[in-house]
C-alpha cells in the first residue's frame, strides 16, 4: 500500500532537460515514488546521469541519481515501472508517449503533444480530477492497457486555478489575459540571453492559442466519456520577460452573475480541492493565496509560496471594461511543470487508477494544524 | 528668425535628474534653442553643473554645460529665457512652474503637476497641437503673460499616438491596455535594483489613473476654450519590468465602425501630423512605424527607431473579446519625456505662440528624399 | 540553560532595512533567541512592524513580528534584552551601538562602524573565535558591562574563510582578489536599478580598503589583549554586478610554503572549526564546499548551499603569476550578514560570554548522520 | 582609387550570425567597401538574406542586403571579391578560410581558427600593423595568392590596446587580468538566458588561454618573417556577466621601469597609432579614452564612446602587489569583432597589400579640429 514503505518505481523520460531535472530533484524525496530509470536522447544513453546532465537546479543533484545509467527513450527502459513521467520535448513526445502507453505504462506528461487529444485528460487536480475518468476510456482503446494523462502548459495552470472558484461561484463569460513569462518556461537552451537581457519579447509562438484552448478544456465537463469545453471567450497576449522563474498574469474577467469584490475575494481565498482533502504529498495547503500588499504578487518574492504550488493573487479591483481585474502569479517550473505533474500522478494513484494500487482514502478529520 | 543662427535662450529646471540630463544632452545640438541656465535644488546651486550632476547618459556630458553654474529653481534664474523646460520632480513642480509662468516664461513641462489643469494644454504634437490655443486663455489669466504647456506621462504618449489614427478613421470605443514599463521611467534614484532584478512589479502608483485620464484629455477637442474629453472607456494595468528604456504596451481596442486588419494597419502606417508637415527639428519622419517581424516590437532592438520619437507597432491581429489587438513600444525618456517635450516646444514656437518669435511656415513642397 | 526551552530575549536594531529584515526572518525560528524588541528610525517608531516594513524577503514576514510595536533606537528599547543585533546603517551605528553597550547589552553588529576598533573583536566563528577574549577587555572599560562584537563586511567573510585553511597549512604571503558583488550588498534602497541593469560598476566606495584591513585583522592573533594583524599583502578590486544575492571572488594567492593542488584542495575540503565542533544552531556542516564542475561556483545555483553559510569554491588551478588561483562564492546577506552575525552570537553564548548564561559543551560524539 | 567613388566588392562569410550581422550593418555605409555577396550554411543558401536572418541589431537591416540571395560558404561565392570578411563559427572557419585564401581572396577573419598560425598576422591596427608583412610570406606559400589576416579575441583586443603604451614607455613584465564579459561575446544562440540571469559564470571555455597566448603574439615583434612573442607573464580569469555588450577588465601590471601614476596616465592618454595617422574610416580619433569619474568605465554608459572603437580606462591607481591597477572597457562586438576587423581590412588596403589597389597616403597635415 502507498505510504507503507514500498514505493512505486517510476521512470523520467527526457531527464536531462530543465523539466526533467526538476522531476529528478523532486522525486528524490518523494514518499510514494522512486526513480527506477532515467531516459534521454541516444547521445546520452549508456552513460551515468551525473556525467551527461548539465545541472541547472539550485538544489544539488540527488546522490541516488548520479550513477544511474541513462537509457534510450524506449519502452524497454520502463519494464519495471507502472508509471512514467514525460519531460520530453514536444518534438519527440508524441510517438514516444504513445509507445510507453502501448507498453502498459501510465504516462504522466508535461509535454503539449497529447493535451488536446479527445481521449486524454488535461488535469489540474484541484479543478478537474474527474476528467481522469477518461483514463478508462483511453485504456480500453489501447492494446497494452496503458494511458496518457497530461499537465497543462505552464501559463495555463495558474490562470485556470485562479478562474475555477469564479466559474463555480459566479460563472465566467469573458477573459482577457496578458502574461509576463519567465525564461525557464522556454527550457534549455531555450531563449538566448542576447535576446532577452534588457528586453521584452512580446510573442511566444503558439502560447496564446494554448492558453485559449487548454483553459476551455480544463474548465469543461465530462459528458458521455468526452470533454465538453467551457464556453468562456478568451483573449490572451503572451510576453517573455527577463525573470528566471514565475509567470505573472494580468487578468480581467466578465462574470455571468453579479458579485462584489468581497464576494470574489472570498471565493478565491476559500478555494480548495481534492488534493487538499486527500492531503496528497505535493498538494499545497492553500492552492490560492491572496496578498494585500499593493505591489504583490511579484515573481522573486512570492513564487516559492506553498512550495511553488499556489497561485498567488493580488490587486483585485473593478475593471472599467469587464467586471474585475487582478494579477496572478504561478511558478512555471514547479506548479507549472514538474511538481504539478507529480500532483497529477498522485491523484491518479489516489483515485485507484494505477493498476495494482488501491485508492487512497482521505485522512480522518483532525484538528487543524 | 528661428533658423537664422541666433537661438532662443532656454533654461532647464531640475537639470540634475535623469530627465533633466536628457534635456541637457539634447539641447546641446539643438538648432533653435540654446541652454542659458540650469537649475537644481538648493543643495547643488552655486556649483558647476559638471561637478554636481551624476551623469547617467550614454552620450558624454556636453562640453558647454560642464562649467555652467547651477542656479536655484527660482524665476530669477530665467530672466533672459523666454522659454523654460521643466524636468522638476512632481513634488516641487506645481508651485515652481506657476512661479516661472507668472514671471512671463513659457514653461514646457514634463512633470505631472499641471497636466490635468483645465487651462493647461497636454500636448502630443502629432495629435492635438490645436490644444495649444489654450495658451492664449492661460496667458490672459496670468499677470506675467507666461503659460504652462505639458507633455503627457511616458506611458500615455505611446498609447495616444497609436490610438489617434484609429480614432480618426474608425472611432475608438473601448481600450484595454497592459504596460511593461522600463525602470528609467521612475527616474533617479527611482526603483531600487534589489526590487526589480529577476522580478516584475505589477503596480506603479498612480500610473493607471494617469493613463486613463490623460488619454481622454489628449484625444479630446477644444470647445469654448476648454477641453472636452474623449469618451473612450479605458482599463489600464501597469507593470514595471527589468528593462532600461522603452515601454511596451499590449493594447486591445473596440472600434465604433467596422474595419479590416488591412484598414487598421493602413491607418497606422499612413499617420502623420503637423510636426511632419512643418518638419520640426525633433519630429520623426514617421511617428508610427509598423514592423512585420512576429517578435516585434522589442525595447532593446527598436526603441531607438526614428531617434526614439516613433511609436513602434507590431502583432496587429483580431481580438476575441474586443476588435483588434496589437503591441506598441515607445521610448519613455525620449518621446516619453525630454525629446517629446522639445517637440512640443518647437510646435509652440512654430505656431507663433512664443512672444517675439514669428510662426514657422511649412517648407516648400519638394521631391521626397 | 540554552536549549531547555526558555530562549534569550533579543532586540534587532534597524529592523526595517534589508539586513534587519533578514534578522527578523531568521530569529523567528531560532532555538536560542527570541525577538523581544525591534527598533527603527523615529519615523517608524510607535507603529506595528508589519505596517512600517517594506518586506523584500522571499519568505513571509513572521507572524510573531507583525504586531510588534517598533521602538526608537535607544537603550530603553532593550531593557529586557541581554543581547541585541545591530543592522543599523553605518551612518548612525557608531554612537547607537556604544549606547547599547554602555547600558549593559552584548551588541552583535553587522555595521562597519566599530569593526576596526582595537578593543572590538571582528569575528568569523570558524576562524577566530579566540578573538572574543577581547570582550573581557572591552567590558572592563565600560561602565555598563556591555560589549560590542562585530561581523565582517560581506565580501571579506568569504575571502577570509577561503584563506584560513591555506594560512594554517601553508602560510599566505600575497593575495589578489577581484570581486563581483550582488546588489543586495548595498541594502535598501541601495543601488538604483537604472545604474546596474545591463551594466557593471567597477567601484564600491570604501570596499577595497575594508577587504584589505578586515582580512588582516581576522587572520591576526591575540597578543597581550590586542590583535596583531596578519601581514599578508592584499590587492583588492571590487565590482557591482546585476545579481540579487551572492558575491563571487576571483582569488590568486602566493603561499609561504610549497604545496600541490591536491594539498590545497585537501586543506579546503577538510576545513572545520569551533562552530562545527559545538554544533551551533546556525553552523553549516561544511564551512567550505568544493565543487568540481568547471563552471562553478555560480551565485544563482550555489548560494543557498548549507543554508547560505558555506563558502563555495571551484576552479582551483595554478596561477602563472602567484601560486594558485580559484573562485569563491559566499552569500552576502546570509553568511555575509544576518545569519553570519547569528553564528557569532551563538559562539558568544556558547563560550559563556553572555552574563547569566553558561557555556555550551560540545555534544558527545555520535555516529555521523 | 579608394575614395574616388568606386568601392571594393567584398563578401561576408557567415552573415547570419551575430557578428555577421554586425558586418552587414557596418558595411552598408562604408566608404571603401561594398557588399557583393553574403554566405551562410547550406540550410539558408538560396534564399534572400532578409528572410533567413534573425536580425538582432538595434539598427535596421540595411535595405541593400534584404534581397541579396545567400550563397553557400564556398569560394565560388566570392569570385568578384578580392576581400572577404569571415564571421564564421570556429567549428567551420578553419578549412573554409583556407579555401577562400587558396582561391586568391584576402580573408579578414574574426574567427579564432588561424589566429595562432605562425604565418598569419593577428592584428590590432594601432599596435602591430607591421605584422601584416607576414602577408607576403603567407601569399608566397599559397597557390592562389590569397592570404588570411586575423582579428584577436574580443577580450584580448581591449587588453592589448591598454597595454601597448605601457609596453612602449615602461616595459610590462607581469599582468593579472580578471574579465567580466558580455553575453554578446558568445554569439547566437550563445549563452542560454536561464544560465545567466541573476548570475555570474566564472568560466569561459578556452578564453583564458586565448588571452594569454594572443596578447603575447600581438605585442610581439617580427623577426625573420616570424613573430617573436612578447615575454610578459599573464594570469587571466574570465567571467560571464549579465551585460549585453562591453567587456570590463580589472588589470594589474608590473612594469620593467619605474613610473609614476602621472607617467602611466600620460602614456595612455597620448596613445595613437597608424589608423589615426592615416585617418582610416573606422579609426577612432582616440583609441584610448581615460575617464576621471571614480565609477567609470561602465559598459552601459561608455561602450559606445568613439563608435565602440576606443578602450575606455579608469581607476588607475597603485597596486599593493604589482605596480599599478586600472579598469578597462572595450566593446566586444564593435572593436572586439566586426568594426575592429573592418579597421584591419582598411589597414591592409591602406598599406597596399590588396592586389590591384594602391596604398593610401596619410592626409596632409591640417589644423586640429
């Protein structure tokens, strides 16, 4: 049973990139999962991870990963792993993830390749854990019994989390969002320093489309084994700014039902979801944190709140065009990538969707700490 | 006569700050104006400018200014100057500018203190040179025969310039703007480096209100010696980013009349105004420059276009919520401050509003160069 | 007894500045000390700390400090505090610290004012804890029985720590150091962002002299109740770079006795001192960490190693002019300021120098964890 | 004849990289040279330059270059060009430059591949134009009559220029240099932004060796058709910092003969060379500029002095270890790359070394302007 000491062996696909490194760092201490295999491109395969990775995390390379021999990104790498985490580049993720799923793996992916596939859930655990019911559909369609579950784009997650309580309480009709995104969102090598120092780049290829499409899918509902997308009208404008970690979003929303600022703020601050109820290992206590400081939220000061798993919101006020506007911050390589995907994986396990592992029960009620 | 060799003696008020320094640098080679006096706080008064200024411009301190003895910011400093440029901090600009106007000076101010005064024109020369007719009104009300003319806030100018052709051609009903502003906009010492490195600050005190109010005034019309403000509904959200110079604006607009993208782009690219017709010394050839590069405009690459006097626009496309959206860039300490104020001063002179100096006629038509 | 549950009440002088904030953050969880009073300038006195501080730390303002009423920086603020931490600006620290010492307080200061006083120890606990014997001398000379103990300049600490094992093992004759220092070293507001973005400033007023003088004092020996300075010849060149935290030093040394690279590296890696033996709460397990990565150490990746209390060294190699060169990194606001001063305070207590508190014994040997 | 209106047709090899772009920008207005061909990798060949280049210069792409069809980097591209500029990556420059030289071209190269070849001059025109006599040696050895002439590494040029007057006047025995280098020195894509934001990287592969070797060659003398290297002992430590353009060097020197600070400064300020005497088009009036500001030189403020062709020096003072120390700044992509290579090419032409073009005579003496 999960938590009893034995851990689930997992593989990290694409372990040398910046998101892959985050997975390795976070899995080192994970109570449920244990790294059994690391894969990378053929160029790195066959060598110890510690020698081929160009480590850029501010925590040290975990001792247990240093000597693991990197394997090619093929299903044979994961024969002992019921679950794999994909940090593959979108250029190769599509067929590679299919191959692992066909071999029976539960693939939890941070890549964009399958996010909009109709039978693949795109999950933010506090919002739409129920979309994981697609896994059964997905599984039936595959020979090997595996499935693919995806994590949204790093800028979508924060937006969707901030919207969810408003959707539930008041309905959201229209949405205008301008992002200021950190360079770590572009991975490694990612953006050349010569392009971004003393600069803003007002365009991230494909990002605006991803925000618009993914947000509607995440906020959608499962109808007859398919996702019926939410109808919110979205206008997104994405910018890259010289910040290491943390995406800032300037959001304006038009609600379906009348609400006061106090109503909106109350809905944000009281928001909680299944990961909190189940006390999943990577779940923040508060998935949304509201700050009163008029200059908040700021990436450098607030991105690490709740281990980088909260959306930090501030400056809620009336919007002269729509109804309300506010600023939201989310950590793009924690909630927006590796740790967010871990939480999805935990939810998959907790819901009993990993063959051979029982569902997790919510802890008995206890006095709040 | 202007242009014949003798130049108009001018004073720069607040000459040691960052905008004051820009005035000093730009006036060094100006064909119409000549620095006759520099003022600063009492602490600096009495000493040579070269010794008290902490020069932060990338062009050298002009030789002619090095030995000028700095004077206190009092009208006595400008007895020989029919025109003064105010780069005073808003904390002291209000009464000081009034005092110079009362002493008979034409005060061209970059400070915010009098921008929204009902009898003070707030001018972007390509847009509303006709607002300078308020000068006569202003003058009548003063004992000394002086007047105050103002330059808008650095983030408003680019926005107003980008909107003007749309207002003229199609009408603008609604406007959503998110800014990413350079640190030089906060002057010196301005923003602490510890606050902005690896960071975004999603709030600039008073800035959103200034954009909303000033834009409506600039786009307004003179009715019975007063400005009737334009009715456009504006929602602004202002951010500070780690960029040296150049404010980027993500703009969405709803137009009153139907237009195609080609219509909108045509109106932007063909835009021209009085400064271009009169070929004023600080006028850009093209006040609006449209770039096709999907990653444009960017502060570091494009802020110097047209000597920092153009608004550089890119990414014009449909907006799912309003009608169109685009990105605009303007140089906040050139068009948005010192050089923009110089252009206003040139327009004041060219329109014959500086007592003792004739109006300037447009140059005879010639074949385009 | 320390560690039994009751904690020593302490005051933080200058609690609203950036170093003062670090003290407040670090003391919130300290096992030996407890914040009893916070002082600031008269402007802030009388108001709750949470309202007057402009918090710039990435950890939240500790709940216990929010409502503490800020007091003026006068000895009356510390009547219940046998120990005070001074984060005062050097402009006011001199007389203020004297006043607290005269009132009987043990003043542990991060300010430069008294560092070079002949009767004041300047301490890096791993290097020269024995200099604390000056406290007795200092105390005798004061009416009130207090004393002042100081923490070195943020760039000196890392240098002195890196040198100490070489001094002990081989003798150090000459030293050439070029620093690249983070902006947080200049405090708040400190360096204007307009001065440092896309820039290097090759001068920090007084810093080179401080490094040269403080290093010689710290490496000196106590002779007849006075410090006899070390004779090493030092050439320092200090630069400010656009980095948030972490000073990088390029060091070349000439040794007195012949040594191989392996000898030098061995002496660095095996270095340990009294704080490690006594297992003081703020002591790093390894005060010097050597990294093999040819691109290490780097501020962003390595400044947090050992809680910011280690000097991280890399690139040890022969120097064509002197004997060896290497790169050292230390965290300027942790080891180089607040946490470093805490370690000094812990050493003061552990050595039984705080009246009323017994000395701490080293823990019994146990199996390594 | 040069200057009479007809210009020498030239090719730029590797025209799409960042140095190649600089060549294209600078050649657009050059009085002696005219772009006749642009080459790039096979991937770009056959397409218009304007379509394949990802332009990152702050001046616009020259109109004349937009429609030039890019050619493969093979000698056939330069059949009409007696001179070619190589901005090739070092990975391909070696054999490619040989091929163009074998085809009869005078190759002026910014790549490192042939810099240390015994028959290839490595030239800073103010220092060692006489090394160009190797061209005749080189030519004799080649079938095609071409030759290769090289420009030093971007960090070496500034150092060598700063040293030359000291070598001539006092002799230089030892040299310690620590560099803080801009990211543009790494080209495009060059350094990943995720590696350098909020960071310093204390290592640039191969750079320290280049500085040490190239400086000795440049300061060497021609003996019997070969370069006898200068014997100065050099210790270099190279760092990358988050600056766009401009390398800063902290230099300490030991001189062979006694000199005062005034002597050293006088030798720096009065330095001038053949490019100044011949008034070559790209020559700065003053190749060394000394600034008295205690905070100078700084990359952002001073890199553009003299069109980026001067070494800007400040902070000259005694060194406690060697004799003197100072800070030097040079623009790494202007003097340190494209414009520096242009000046070399001008010197080649002016000395009559380009077959078919007469030597240039120094202008008649005239009163100084």
